[in-house]
C-alpha cells in the first residue's frame, strides 16, 4: 500500500558504506563492536544506579504515584478519578490527566506495592532504551549486529539526556508508549496489524495521536484506519466501564489546558510565558498550532514519500510536541530518541545504488547534529543542594534559566533563548529539514516496507 516502490535487497551495512576487501577476513569486528556497545550501556546504567543510591531525592517517581493512586480510585470510587487529587501520601497531590483507558490499565496492578511499581518501571524503561533506538535505526536500514551495537552506544548516552532522565525521575511511561508506537511504525506497510500499536499508545496517552493523521496522509490508509479504530476502541472501553469518568474527561476542554512553567516546552507554553493573562493569547495559539501542524505534517509527508521514513517520524513527533497545549520536557523523548538514530543512520535505507549520492558533507552534518543533541539536551552536572550538603547533580542547560514562583515571566534577552531552548531547536530542525527537502527535490524511491 502507498507509493510505488522498487524492490531492492536489504543492505548488510550502513547506508553509504562502500564494500572493500578490508571488510572481508574480519568476521569478529561486528561482534566486537556489539560487545563494546553493550559494555558501554551497562556502565552507564551502573553509574545511573549508583547516583540514585547516593541521592534518594532522585528517586521520587511523582507521576507513578499518581498512576497507582488512579488505579486504586478506579477500583474503589471510579467516578472520582478525575475529581480527586492523587499522589504520594503526605506529599503534593496532582490530578490524573490520562484517558480513562489508562486508568483501567493502571487499576490492574494497583494492588501491588509501590516499591514493585518503581522497580518494574525502572527496569522496563532502561531495557527499552536500546530497543527503541534499534527500531529507529532499523527503519533507516541499520540492522543486525551493527544496528544493535549502535543502539547500545546511543542508549548509554540517552540515559543522561534531560527528556529521558526526567522520564525516569518522574516515573513516566513515555518510553513504554514510544516503544509501542515505533515498533508499530517499523512494521511493513503490508502488515494487516500495522496501526494497532499507535492506536493503543494514543488511547493510553494523547501525545502519540499525531501519528494517526501522519499514517493517513502518507497514504497508508489501512494502517491509519486500524490506528484510528484501535484508538476509538480504547475510548469505547473507557465509556463502557467508566461512563461518568469518561464523560468528565472527554467533555472537558482539553485544548484550553496550558502552563507557563519552564518545563512546558510547547508553543502554548511560550505564549503563556510571553503573554500572561492576555485575552488574545489562546486565539494566537490556535492559529499558530494550526499553521505549524499543517506545515509540519506536510514536511513529514514529503519526507516519507521520498523514502525518508525516519525523518518523517521525527518531523511528525516535533509537530505534535510544538502544537500540544502542554509538552513537558519528558514528552520530548518522542522526538529526541528517533532524532539520535536519524543523526547516526541517516533517514534513508541505503543500497548500493545510493552510494553515489552519499557525500562527506552529509556525514559531517549528521555528526554535528548528533553533537548538538547530546550537548544541549544533556543533563550536565551542576552543584545542587541535597539536604544541607551541596553536591553535583544532573541539571541540564534548560534549567539555567530562572524558573519557579513566576520567574518565567521575568525572562529577557539570553534567558528567553535558554528558557525556550527545546522550542527553538525544534523550529530550527523543522526549517532545516524543509530546506533540505526543497533543495534536494530528487524523488527518492520509497523503501520496501
């Protein structure tokens, strides 16, 4: 289904790799790289574990407390799941903001202790990091041992990037849902079950909902409809089991939600900070969201039609993050992890016929892009106060901007750039991708799916 494609053999090596005699006679080289990548990832995980052990303050899992509490409410007083503030006993309480289908899922494990919840989610999130990155690399043609080695190496660094780090800190399920959606998008278009993963992920959290119009717009109609029907099924199940809670959730004005906090890196968050309380701020956001949404999806569709599937996925994720009312920094794993893979493998599945068009400047551009992602999204250590002791803890560049207690409203000059860094990087990435797609204008062959 979709656009005409030429049947080409799957590459055994990275896109742009020119086979030489040096590649033969070294059968242990790929396995050695795999071992090195796995060791690097293991060391990164051990350092992360040691950091948590030494600083229990980094083991809060605030959002996971809300998940479990919502599951308990569903079992005891289901109509109150969106009326009650939830969270850790004796700590700040928060509202449950996920769809009713997610509350039903959380109720299945709510009888387990919170320690079990913590342990299971941390292990699952850590293990899913290389899996997600491998799936992304697979979409661009990096398969087998080479792809696995690169996935492990990228995962070792990704654990220390702010969106991933904060996902772990809050006990979020972003990585679980991202794995579900990416595994689905990596399926061949001919697979009749393609779309279920995206629809299910959207039923649990609205962030991946943007991939349904992406599938439909790229003429993968069956996959798009399967995703839409799966999402609709999750909504129907919610109404069937939790009718009162479902009416409260879906009848609420979801688009009106906003937040001016530093951590809300969306267009709406930017406007909340720049125009606090302005009567036209919401209207301006709607106009900008529609404009960016249409332009971003259009660029993603063009990328996909030219065989640049991973680029299309990254552009779709960035579009969704920008136009969402709230895009907390931990939501940005949806674009960051596929973006890392894009910088390593490129956007197109490579074949021998592609070698002539792979140029050194492309490799340099991707290396520079990877460096930017690792540096600007990194959780670089900064001195922080833990109890009465000042220790070096991961903090990242974003939090250099004054924030909290309304300080976001005082930004000017340099702080406006730092405090809206994710937004600016996303805008530059989308403009750069659009320029690339316009400049090349060479119809690529859609990779076999």
